[in-house]
């Protein structure tokens, strides 16, 4: 099991744009082959910082998603909303 955490720092005036976008793609991402869980979390102190927390059956599944049209399109629309650099972490679950 692979856990993927992505920290995204948005331009505060573009947070609503991201939330609208996420609503349109979350069902597609959560049903992508190998994705077993997807959650969006807001930072407890910073209203413009969000995290995605997802679980994948394997690193191969995550890589297949990262090379998919769904990811390419979603990431292109997301990254123009950033106010800071995103950070991504992959963790193995025992």
C-alpha cells in the first residue's frame, strides 16, 4: 500500500476555483484503478493550504495515474492556482 500526500499552497483568491475543480474530479480520481482512498484536507491554520491524502494499491498504480490524461488535465488546471510550490510525499504502509 502506498500513501501519497500532496501539500498545495494556493493563491488565497483562487482557493474557491480549486475547490470547484476538485469537486469535478474527485470521483474520477477515487475510482482510478488502484486508488483505494482519496481525501482533501484543509490546513488547520492556513486557509489557503490544502492537502490531498490518497492510498494506492501500488506505486505502479500511482504512476499510471500520474501519466494519465486525467492527471495531466487536472494538474494543468491546478498548478496555475498556486501561490507557492507544492510538496509531495510517498509513504509505504506496513
